[in-house]
C-alpha cells in the first residue's frame, strides 16, 4: 500500500513529519510519501523522505508569474506531484497539461477526482494513479473506505475500464490502520490523507498506527 500524506497548509512542522515518514517507511512494507507546501519541498526532501509536490501547473519555462513549474519541484527534490486536488481544481485541459508537464521531468503523478466518473476521465489522461476523494468527507475523520465503500469500488472499476495501467488511491477521512485495510480490501492500492497525520498531536504515532495492520 502507498500512503501519501498531504500536509496542505496545516501549521505542522514539515521536517518533523518528514522524518517520521522516512523512519516509519523504513520499518514497514508500505510505501509512505509526504507532500509539503512548495516552499518546504527542499527541506523535506533533504530528510530522505519520499517527497511529493501538492501541485504543478500546465506550463513550461517562461513568463508564468506565480505558477509552479514541474522542473522546479523536481529540482527541489520532489519525485511526484498531486494534480487537481479538491482544494486546487483544474479544468480537464489543464489536468492534461499538468500530467504532461510532470512527465517531462519524470515526476510521478496522482490526479485527484471527486467520484468514479471523474476518475474515468482522469485515468484516460494517463497519470500513474488517480485518487478518489469525496469532497464532503475531506477533513471530517469519517473514512471514505468505511463510510462510502461504493465510491472506492466504483473508482477501481472506472480506472480498470480505461485501457491504461493506472493505480487507484482513495482519500478523505482516513486516519487509522483499519481505514487503510478497508481501502485495500476495496481494491485501492493506496490512500491519500492529511489531517489524520498533519493535525495529530504525535504524527509519528499516527503513522505507526496507519501501517500497523499491514
Ligand atoms: O489530500 C488528502 C485529503 O484531501 C484528505 O484529507 O484530512 O480527510 O485526510 P483528510
């Protein structure tokens, strides 16, 4: 299972969380990555944790003030990027452009989607993975894998119907090892989560709990 921890703009210590991600990753068969804010990418990557960007724009080098260039996040040490998070929505053409921008510099891509229909559309663009996240469950602590199993199964089916090899992750409300196991049992190859770790009193313990039953 791939566990990708999105730090959003939560007021956690990104380096401390990254060090916990690195250490827990080394102690388990699960793969764990962390997606800090763009300004923290370099410091987080220096910890040795698998580092992801939260976003890249569908642009190339040039006159793009305020945008995020795939080459720059890769130079900062990121190995992958989220695209089209629910809190940073893009138009379909821009998702396509962002996936292509990421692939220029070999960044792994996870395109987020609200529901199985969007998963099908996103998967057709050829990212490495799609992540289904019902917006109404994000940040609630109510796990999608237990509260809305149909949406996870639907996402797995939608991705499988596209003639491209695309992994499926699920997210929203995931915070325990049981949530991760439920996600796996529904066919998900990973989870995307944020508050369960970034807002935990002790992120390291939260991570250990997540991987404990795997
Ligand atoms: O990117 C992960 C996310 O949107 C889910 O957030 O806080 O429900 O784990 P959370």
